[in-house]
């Protein structure tokens, strides 16, 4: 043991940095943000990547026609300084900000958006987010190879303006444009380093990258850090108080937590569940908790007996005590779900209810005629302690209130995804985070044969309502139709919503103007450091 | 000797070939594919992606193509990181992983050999029992536990060492090195003790003592050379084990080494990356075992004479 003691005394003697400023202190003085950013980004090509860490980086490097407004979930002018919407809601004309520049000094032009959207919609690129642009006239047909001529797609340039024609009036079209898949790439750079549809294009390398966002790419060391610094050519620099950002790929939440506590990062993007209560008590100003536009639910395979019986599904839902799950297991201020789409008091707030009623559950369960001696049903989830705890609680509730036996199966992420897609499951845990703040991003998923439906459920009336809603210009009327669809979903329960996600993370008090919004998006040019 | 080394190098080919083929078959048999995602892509997109990465061809054609390209040094593009090649990703992390392994092995040899030496010179006494008990503990505590405990003590409670990174802050290499090296230090201590006890009982040591040589001279000049042989023989597998096992330490301390790719690739079904890292670790294991065999035969002429390399 002596050597340990000697080593410790030596280190204590030579380091002794307890009085020194932490990295966060030093970087704050220089106006540089240090962000814990989850996993290593798979890339920074906005038309290929699909994850949250990638989104956080692209938010610094590129800018779309509009910017997400972190205060009210709406939009602010971006590359487009203004826009005109036709009376029928089908045509959007974007007028470009003459000050919007690429990092090489060139102006961002409408033609660059035409190229970019052609790129993401080209089937050869294999872009997984191409369907975000399906609201544009003929975009889906072009993407599916049914038409080859891109000039037939509803995007064109007229008198230096970008004119977009939609399939249907889509009042949330501007919200869609805050998604990175709609952001532009610099055509000449893309062509130079691999061509429009090459997935192995090298245009995103540090020395090649040309962006149009508030920051420019400085360095990128894999699994270490990605650094950006203020783009002096950015049109909105007057309000930008951040000089640079360092994105640190830290996928281990305990490491991230330790680093935050030792003053190594301004933001730890997750908090270990078991530490939430302690943070709430000891460091409440640094713990941030707010609603998130996501639902945690159980997906039911309605192609299988007895799960094809609506009474059986209702019995399952009625015997789940959601309050208990939220308060005793999750403990992260999550809200119990009463609808599939997370409610928003200021916009879409459906009146559907999901009650906990074991008596009614038992009656419906009997009506379904299910024999509890049958082979037990399986609940499938991807390996995670959190999912396991919830599954165990629900297993217990179904056993207690219905006498139903279920077995729990945890598998690794890719196996879980493959089994869900192939329909090889009875009940599986699922979660969905909205891509833009509109109920459509949830409700559209349950339309017959949608890839993400995965339940086998189909309801002609539901499909019809969603179809009708798409042609409504009035948001009030559209929300009424959505609510009608939502009622069908909650009445038939191909999915059993459990709770609305909460974002919980640690944020240094030095970061100012941070907004708690349901998409958890804060464009960095609106932040400041103290 | 050179002939024997060449012979051993020649065996690399069938070993690597078998590793590639088995890995290829295993990853394709595993459920789930590289393009499975929570947001399901349409069948048309999956088809395009399979085409882009040559996954639409029969498996034997894929293996042939892979081997053909691999021989020329092209290990393909990563599926998970579009725009980057496997070679490029491996090379971005390999120097760090090797550096971590070297520091850890030096730490393990230094601590292990000294403890083993002290223990062997005091058999049955407190200086034997204490280091050997601690070494047993060192073998038993996995790095996944030891790392966070060290971080808690030195990084958070006393704030004397950084808890993150590699080469970014002074002293940030200390905790990862200790975390990775401790288990091997413990093994080396036990191997040294065993080896030394055996040698110290040999006739030539008794002769040396009878001649009146000092104990230090006997131990350092005469006994250590033979006593340390088990350590040398174990060095190869130890370094290979350190490299392959470095992913835990790399994850705990967020070190940008190649070990993390090894594990992440399997979870991501990044086929080319799995193959690339498997080939790399197989190659390194074979090479380090060969090197430790060569070192052992230099230290022990009987091994050299009897063709111990084989």
C-alpha cells in the first residue's frame, strides 16, 4: 500500500490545482462553449446523417431558409430574409438575404437550394431523411424514381427568389425547413470532392468544408473533439456573442457527469437517472428539466392473436398505472401520456384520456376470452436498465390485475430494430421524438403501411382524416381533424402511450439565454457566456 | 532463427484468412443490419444503400471482393461513418491505443516485477503475503470498476488528476495507465514470484552463494534472468490483451483510441469496420506473441537450441 500513498502524495504535491480556474472558467472568458455531445458524429453531411449529435453540430455550421425560434418553437429569418405564401397555401416564395454568405465569401443563392434538394431527393444518395421534403410537389415521385426530370419537382428559381410549390397546403412547411435535411450544401464543393450522389464524398473534411452557418469548422479529431469558431462572414454576427464551440463526443453518461462536476464542460447532455434527485437537491440551478416532443410507448403487433382483439389491448392499457411508473421508476418529472402526440397547452392539446382502471380492465380481459394458460406473450425491448425497470413494472401490473403472464426479452439495438421491422414481436417498447413541432410528425406514422407504423394496424377512417387534414389551410380546422384521428388511435390502441419524454441535462450557470423548448434546440448565436 | 521467424510469419496468412471468413459469416448471420434505424428507411432506400456498399451481391462474391481489396490495403468504407475509410479510422486511433498499451505494460512490468521480486525473497513473510494478496485483488478487480473508483478518488474528491482525455491536460495519462495496467501488474507479480522461487532453489544459485557473492548480485545478475522468463513469455499475450481490452479504459476516460471502434463497430453492424479491427487485433496478437517468443529464446538458450520458437 505504501506505493499508493507515495504516488498520491507526489501527485497532490505536484498538481495541487484546486485553486486554479477550471476549464469551463477559462473557456467562458474566451467565449468558447464546451458541449458534451453524446456519441461521435457519424458525419456532418446534412443530407446523409440522421442523429441528434450531428444535428447539434450542423446547427453551428449550416443554416437553412429559416432558423428555429427557441423561444416559441416558431421560425425566424435565416438565409431567406422574408417569404410570401400564396392564398391557397400551396406556393412559398423565398426572398434571399443578400448578406447570407458561404464561408468562402460567395453569396448563398436560390440555385444552391435547388441543387441541395435535388441531391437529398436523388435515390442514388440513399438519404434516410429525404421524406421530409415529400410535402413538395412531385418530390416523392422523384425520390422513388417514378419521374426522372427534376424540373417537374416543385422547386425553382424565379427572379433570384426560390419558389416552392407544395402537394398540399402544409402550414408547418416552415417548421420542416428548420430540419437540417433541408439545409443547403455548397454545390461546387460537393461536386469537387465526390459528386452529388456519392456517399463517400470528402467535402465534409476540415480543409474542404464550406458552410453558411454562424460558425466555421476548425478541426475534427475522431472520438476526441470537433471545434468550430465564429464565422466572420455570417450575416447575423451582431447578435452572436459566442466565439467558438468545442463538441466533445462523450457517450458514457457517467464520464460526462464526472467531467461536468470537475468543470470540464458547460453542458452534459444527459444525467444518470440515479443522480437526478441528488442534483435536484444539491445543484438545482445546474439541473435543467423540461418537456420534450417525444412519447414513450408500447407498440402492439396487431397481426397476432390475441393482440388483434381491441378489448385485449384496452385491458392491457387500463391495467397500467402510469402514475406509478413516472413517480416511482422514472423520477425525472416526466408527464403521464393521455395521447400519442405530446400535448402542448398553447397549440395542439388533445382531450383524449388513458385511465388506470383495473376493474374495467378485468372485464374487458374476460370479454376477450383469452386463456391465461396459453403460451405467455413477449415484451421486447433493447438492452437498457431504464427499459427493463419499466417492463418489469408493467409485467407485474398485468400479472396482478389481469393474471396475464408475459416474458421480457432484451436484445441489442440492431436485433431489436430488425425484429420490430420484420414483425417478429408481440409487444415492444418504443419511443418517438418529433422532427418538427407539429402533430403530423406523430400521427402520420400510424397511417396504413407507413414504414414506422410497424404494428400492422390499419384504419381507413384514420387514413382519410389524415389525408383531409393535409389539405386544410386553417390550423384550427387541421388540429380538430388531428384530434379526431387521435381519438381513433387511443380508442383502438395499436400503440399504448406511457409517458411524455422530459429532457434532463446539466448546464453551467455561465451559459445565458438558454431556452427550454420542446425540440431541445438552441441556435448558438443566441447564447452568451458569463 | 531467421528461418523460424519466417516460418511463423508464413502462418499469418491462413490464420488471417480464417479470421476474415469466420468474421464475415458471423456478422452476416447476426440479426440486424447496418442500415436498420429507428426511423425506418423505405425498401427503395435500403436497396440503394445495399447497392452502394456491395451488399446486394452473393456472400462468396462479397468475401472475394473484400479479400481482393484488402490485399491491396483497401479495407473499404465505413458504413457508420460515410465518407471515411476503415483504414483512416483505424489509423486515427491506433497510435493512442498503442501508446496507452505501452505505458500500461511498462507500469505493469515495473510494479509487478518489483513486487514479485520482493515477495520471492521473503517467502511466507509479511512482505510476501501483503503484495501477493494485493495482486490477487488487482487480478480480481476489473478495469470497469477500478477506473471509476480511481476517478472518484483522484479526480473528484481530491482533484489532483484529470478524468478525461489523452494528452490534452498534464497528468491525464496517469489514471488510464494505472487502470489498464493494474491487472497485468498483478499477474506479473505472481509470475515473477513463481519464476524467482524456482530459480532461487537451483544448484547454480547455491553455488553462487557458496562462493560468497552478495545477495543483490545473486538476485540481479544470476537469478533474475531466469526468474523473469515467465514474465517475458507472457508479455506477448499481455500486450495483445491490453490492446484488445483497451476499449473499456478508452470509454471510461474518453480516449480516442481504436479499441472503442472495435466494440462500437459490432453494435453498429459496421461490417467493414468489424473486419478491419478484427484483422488488426489478430495481426497484433500474432506479432506480439512472436516477439515475446523471440525475447524468451534470447534469454533462455535451451529454448533457442530446442527451437522453442516453434
